[in-house]
């Protein structure tokens, strides 16, 4: 990482890391065409100089993509990230990240673990209580990767 007066630059500003990471990703993609179509993602985070995303639409596609993503990866380079909407399995190539993404509802099992009473918020109706499901998502099929 480049430094100025002993102050490290952020990874997204380190041109050397971007060039090296992009080259590593390019080389890897050339030898793994089965990963699918890669698109430039429209968002950034401080530790990621550049992020590319691959979307898959079935548990089988995700499992196959994750196996390829893990192939030859250094320990800790592949991580699983879950949101309320999707599941991503990411791998870093220097400052460049490749994320294999899928809808959470497609690859995780939805489990109703109970119910709770919640108040409705309709300004045109009296306050009433309704029963709402308590849901947990089981995403263990993602090859036992740690949450990231």
C-alpha cells in the first residue's frame, strides 16, 4: 500500500492495489468462464477499490459459483454476507472484490419460528393488533462459509 508521510492511503485510493487486484481478477476470470456474466456493481465501500457482481438464480448455480470462487482462494478471502434482501459470497483479489449474489429467498430456507402481536399503523383506522410471523432464514447451504 502506498503511504504519504507514514499515513497509509485508503485501499480505494491505492492505484497499485487496484491495478494488481484487477489483473488478478482478470486472470482468474479467464480460467473460470463457468462463473457467468460479470457486471460492474454501482456501489463502493472504503476497503474495496472496485467491486464486480455475478447474480445467480438458483441454489445449484450459487453452490457451483461458490465452489469455483473458493478454488485456490487464500484463507479468509471468501466470505458470506447476508442482508434482508440478498446473500453475497465475496472474494477479494487485492483491492478488487468479486461478489456472487442471489436473492435470499431463492437460496435460504425461510422458517417461521413463532408469531407476535403488533399494532397496525393506519391513520384511517382505529388501533388494532394483528398477528405477525417471526421469521428466521437458514442459509447454511452456502458451504459453511463464515458470516462476513
